[in-house]
C-alpha cells in the first residue's frame, strides 16, 4: 500500500462524509483533478498552501486503490505528485485527523508513512 495525503478544511470533509464522496477543493475543481501529496511532499504542501489555517484535516488514502484515475505527474520542482482524476470515495480514506498549528503557524502533520 502506498499512502498519499490530502489537506482540506473540516467543513469540506464533513460535506464529503455526508455525500459519501469528496469532489475536490476549489483548486482541485479548477484543475480537473484532486491534488494529493506523498509523505515526503506533504509538509512543504502544508507550509506553502495551508499556513495559518486552523480548520484543517489530513486524509490518508491508499493510492494503489485507484487504477488509471491516479496519475503521478510533474509539479513543484519537477517532482511527481499524485493526482486523482475522479471523485474520492469516503470509504477510500484510511484515516482522517484534525491538525493543529505549530508555533510557526504551519499545520503539524506528525510522522507520515510512505
């Protein structure tokens, strides 16, 4: 199992749970796919795009669950990032946990598994 991670607001996660599926955040909908990060990319993603937000959830998802809908494509610095070209079923989420902010205002992710 290859774990990937998604940061999103608590309200977005609550709506996804109610619907049974996560369609994506605003940037996901605009780009046409759901953005994820690998374990070694998530901290920079959190720092760059989510600093100062105290309403965050971190979703852990098994990337191997998806076939051709999951693509690893070049993004920040040419690194390959996981992109899901389909809605994310809530049952595909292995873990969902609320995040706190560190003293620097960045979300504290803790230890992540690849």
